[in-house]
C-alpha cells in the first residue's frame, strides 16, 4: 500500500528537522572547543598582589560522612591561616555534621547554625540560600569563597582563586569541578557529563553568551554578593550560584569569569545510584524556566529537541520507513563523534579515564537521560534535596 502524501511530507520534515538540529549541535560543539583551546591555563603573574582577607563560606546539611575531609582539605591549603577564615553554617542537619565539625582542630573555623525559619509567616526563602547569606553576613573578608560540604579542594585552591579574581578585576569567578570516579558505569557517566558541562560553562562565560556556575567552587566580591543575590531566583530553593552569575552578567557581562587551572579544580563525589542521579538532575532542570539568560534557555531547548527528534526518528523509522532509521543512525554517529571530540578537549584537565569502546554506550545513556529529565521538567516534576522538596 502506498504512503499517503501528507504522511510522507511529515516524515521528510522530521528528517530535515533532525538533520538541521544535528548541524546546529555540530557548530555548537565546534565553538565550545575553539573557545576552550583559545584560553590558556591560568598561571598567577609574578607581580606581588596584596591579597585581602578571604572568607570561605559553606552551607552543610547531613554531611557527617564528608565534612571532616572537606574542612581538612581546606585547612591543608598553602595559605597563611591568619589570612582566611572558614565559616560553616549548619542547615538543620539531622546527623552529627555539626558536632564532627566542632571537634576538628582547625583554629580559623567557625561553626554556626541556621535558625529555624518555620515560624516566619512571610515567604520562606531557600534554607541553603539563607545559610549562605548568614555565612556571608558573618564574613570578615572582602572576598567570599564558596564550596560545598562534600567537596575536596587542592592545596593551592585559596591562593589560585583569590589571585585570579584580583588579577582579572571581576566580581565573580566560577571554577572547575570534577567527580572522584571509579570504574562503575554510573560514576564514569557522571564524570564524562560534568567534564562536558564545565567546558560549555567556561566557553559560554568567555564568549559572553551563556552563564552557568557551580557553587561548589566559586569566589565573589562581598559587595557584589549583597548587590545581586536577591535579584533572581527567590522562588527557587536552589540555584543560588547560577542566579548570581546571571544577575551580574545581565548588567555587566565582563564582570564574571571562569578560571581554567588545575590548581583550582575542586573534587566532589558522584551520586551512587541512578535514582539519586535522576533526582539531582531533575532538581537542576526545574530551574531552567527561571533563568534570566535567554540564550542559555534556547541552547538547552535545542539540545533537548535534537535528542528528542533523534529518538523519534529512530522509532518512526523502525515502524514506518527503514530509510529514516538510517538517517537517525547517521545523526547518532555524528553525535558520538562530536561528544568524543568535546571530551578529548578537556580529558587532561579533568583527568577522565574511560574505555573508548564504551563511549557510544555513554552517549546513548546521555541522550535518553536528556530526554527523560527534560520531559519531566516540562511537565513540572520537581526534584528533592536531602528530604526537602525543591
């Protein structure tokens, strides 16, 4: 039986749309890699810069298994203890996070608790955002370094981050993150995903097109924090890092930056189950509609559309026309090549170790992941964080 002309037209339109999105994705990856390559790794200048007192602010909730490692890694930094302080704000932990932190022999550590907000009749802000705000209010330094309570920092982290923001004369600098990986498929997948995301983060900031940040590794001028932290995302329980950088960039794109330096890479731990990973990414995706950076929203939408149309093409081709399956396969092979090209541009900096023969499998998982999380976000499903709906 011959196909109806309208059906044929729809199939051709789907094929053309997927091809155009694949081409757009190719240019996107090319631009990311070019921008990444154009920026050299940061080396502090030989000129002496008077470094002001640094305040390191951490919000912690239920991190008894990681908190001592985190604080000890900061305390082990090659930086005079008299020139920085660590302020840990306990966010209603239900475990021994606070008592473990208080028991550490770190002279410049302050541990305080976030007072309950449940009795407020007005709008209750995010607990984490409020914890960070309280920490900054207590800070003595004019520069605020943020990290998370489950993060390990390298020995030159404080020195490198502070020198960079001073040399570049900007308001906010976000730094690289990598996962502590092991051979498991789940954790290798997350290591590859974060490496690609951080490369995009860097290139987007440097090209002044898209703005992302990670609060696990970020430094900001204290004056800029108080000026911008309330301007966006008040209805969101997380995302203080992204909303901060977007608020500053909306007014002054040249006042934010990304640091490319091995000495500034913070190490965190990946989720240990697929369920936890899905909840985490759903939490991240739920904030997309609140981003003020429209270019970022558009690019996220295009990436979702490419993966969605690619799988639709596969399914329709399998059911209706084999030539569509071949077209989908061609686009998928192109995606594998592009993603491998992207990862190879930063695998040395992020020390990714993976078996190349598994890479197509990781790309397939990533595409399914994007479609699933994106669809859930569109349907307004929200994630949770340590027992709280966000």
